[in-house]
C-alpha cells in the first residue's frame, strides 16, 4: 500500500503553518529545546519539526500531543459563513413581539382564518386564538419559534403551561 499525498487547500495549509508557528513560538517562549519538547509529547524531534513547519501529513494526534506538551489546546471555530447562517436565527426564548405576525406562525394563521383585514395580532389576541382553538393545534408540527411564542404567551399572561 503506497502513501498517497494528502490534498489540502491553500487556506488549510496556511492555517496549519500559522498553528505550527504558534507552537514553535510557545516552545521558544518557554525556553524549551525541540528534543525535550518532543519527548514530553511522545514523538520524535523530526515529527515536532514537521509540526512546527505546518506539514498537513502529520497526524492530528501528534498535533494534539505537541499542543498539550506546551500547555496549549486546539479549538474548532465556526467559519464566518456558518456564523452568518446561525446568527440569522436569533434565540427567541421568552420573547413576545409587540405585534404577532400571522405570516411567521403557520398554525396561528390557520387558526385565525376568521380574522380579516390585518396581518398582525396583539399578543393577547394571539393567545386567545391559540387557547380557543387548542383542540385543532398540531403541537408536534409547530416550528420551534411558534412553540416558544405560545409558551411565552402562556407564561406572560398567567395561563396554564
């Protein structure tokens, strides 16, 4: 079985090189030589040197051992694209809007079929519609946001939870 070269993108290689430089800088700041640090990490001096250069072919376990030997740790960080996606959905736990938009809450919209001329309700109107038509609610099919709204309305207006 032959070893295939590991394919890495340029940003991944740059990140590994930056991490390797941080490891080397930490070792130097602690005034530790490569041989002593490698022994503490359970690897050869050559492997430590490859880590400090940022070579992607070194195993993740070796990287982790080198970090631990120097009192460092590795942490995964959400990329900017992913954080934008998750930031787009704010946590609405316990939040009650001043006006409840029917377009944002499908079950409420279905229950409020008799309401004409408005796209929003006051929180008390929304709770009254939920409560009057509770037998028609499909709670498992409700979105998390709609369930949170109903829960917050019930708590805020002292109805049974």
